[in-house]
């Protein structure tokens, strides 16, 4: 099997809400969009798609928040301020991990964000 690309997609009933949230968090607009159906961001070679499923039954077993997106940032305190200003403040305090500092937050659909500062 030869692959040319790999990207992550999130099924949601709230495409516009998540699009607006990730536009602020990623500091960019969606590069591709079908209003109310699909929005796609391209950051550092990764594509993040947000889509409204055609067959909602297919996703009925999905557990909200079962996925985590890891976002590496230059300044974790700036990220905390941004998430808080959007109404989605991190839960808990900054944790020290082997790879640097990190915090956990959640997007409007409950998907976990691991915000990581590599220092």
C-alpha cells in the first residue's frame, strides 16, 4: 500500500462552531470549506478536517472526547489565555512532562486538547 497523505477528521453536528473555535486556536482560517458540511485546516503538513456525517447512525457509538489533539505551542501561558478567552479554559494546572510542560483543555464538542510547550 502506497499512501500519499494522512489527515485527521472530526465528525460533528456543529461544523461552524468547531470551525470558529479552531480558526482562533490555530490562528488561521479554514483553507477548504463547504458551509455547514466541511471545513479543513492545514497546519505544518497536517490536515484537520471537520465534517458533518451524512449518516449520523454511523457515528452513534462515538464517545465524545474519545480523541485527543496535541498542539505544540511556543508559549503555554499565551495558549491558556487564548483558550480561556474563548470560553474553554484548561482543566487543572500546567503539568511537567518528560517532553516539556502541558495542559489539557477541551474543544466545544468535548475532544481533548493536549497543549504542549517543548522547552
